[in-house]
C-alpha cells in the first residue's frame, strides 16, 4: 500500500508535550494546521535528541556569513508556546526519525516514521506481508523562529520530569528512592 503522509508545510502549531504524571509520561509530537491535528508518540530520549539536533542545525546556520536565513539566537517571545496539548488521538508510535534543512524555504524538516512490528523481528515476515501493511509518516516543515521555540519548549518538557538523585543520577519517584552507589 502507498504511504499515507501527514504533511504540514507551514503548521499553525508544532510542539512536544506529555500526558501523564512524571515517571509515567507519554511524549507526543503534535502538529496542527487549522482543524487538522496529528499526534505521534515519542520516547523521551527521541524528544530530547530532536530538540538538541534542531538547535545544532540552527546554531550552525547562524555562522553562515551574514546569517542569510535570519536564524534567531534565542526564542522569539511571540513564538513561545506553553499551552497544553490539544486532545490527543495517537496516530502512531514513532520509530525512525530524520531531520533536515530546506534552504529554498528556510525551514527545518522533521520526518517521523512509525515503529513497525517487523522492525523487531523481520525474520518472521515475508515481503508480501510487509508490503501489505499500510504505512504512514509525519512530515513537518517549520521556519527557523518556530524551530527555535520548538526546541526550547521540548527541552523544558523533557527536563520537567522526575528529579534526578544527586547521588546516583537516577530518577527519584514521589514515593521514595533506593539509591545504590558503587562501593569504593
């Protein structure tokens, strides 16, 4: 079957947010254009790496002589988005992601592909079964200012989870923490 592409060229909103309490949060990349909303689940680490890599791309682009893409060094105040996620209906759980740059439109390009059951154990699936699966992907293009705001918010969301234990670095639960330090 052909791939169903959820494409957003100039979305009204693109954010990472969470549902659930710290320690049991589910991360979502949510994109909206008009009344159309797509929400894909991410791992916490995927969210953090996405934000870090977006910042790396933008920081590199600033160094291009004359900053021809007008990349902001910080988050433009008018682009800060601290609102909650809209009601979430998960479209798919993200497996592979890619990130790119489109110089013709001065936009960061995010692609998210679903985690496929065949990705775990490909030996048990024949090519016919694989091609019969309907696939989909999310394709989002966001301008540099929006990308900077997206990265900042995402890093804040990732950092808002359970606090890290100052001794071992593992997350501490609200009901306690057993710390095991290596013997020295």
